[in-house]
C-alpha cells in the first residue's frame, strides 16, 4: 500500500511540474536570416549558415535550455537530449535515403515545436506556435544539429 501511495505522489508531482511549463518567447532577433513568413516550411532552410547557428544558440539557451540543458550539451537534463534527434540520419550513407530521413526529422521537429508534446494527457513540452518565430525554431534546429555533429554527444 505504501508503495502505491508513493507512486501516486510521484505521479501527481510530475503532473504538476510538467503542467506548468509555459512557452516564453526568447528575446533574440532573427536578423541576418532570410525571412520565412507565417506559413511554416516543410524543411529547414538554414542548414550550413553560420548566422543560423549563432542565432539558434542564443534562442535555444533562452527558450529550451531550462528543460533540455544549456548549449544542448548534456544528457542529464530532465527532457530528452535533442542532439539525438538526427543520429540515425547521420548513419545513412545513401544520399537519397539520408535526405528523406532529414526531411522526416524536419517535419517531426516542426510539429513538436509548434504543437508541443502531450503524452497521456500530460504536457511534457508547451506549444510554441504563436510564441516562437519560425526563423528562430529552424535556427535552433541548426544549432542542435551542429552540437551533435561536432561530437558533443
């Protein structure tokens, strides 16, 4: 009985912690990145752009680090290690298959950022649509991919 009560309390506490997450826009300007407009793109247009990495780092550390770890450089944060998002794509040598994998990751990333993560009725990540500009979201993804690619996993 005591074990069930402890489990219930832990579940109740975790619900309270996750339910209070609120998306707060970072005070980072996307200046230096091509404007993308209101309609979300299907693929990240900023890969390979140094400006996107710098802007993405600043936006990530203001908006994402509290749950995913500062500079996306830790696997001890309470939320998933985002550097792992495209680890399977990095292993694919076939160019066409790799491109398809990256497109799928872009779609998953955009959906996760826009609508958040709710699992079994519990909010694990707030929805960022209407809070985070698309330019900043894609820049954050580029930054995360850069962190993973530089061996900081």
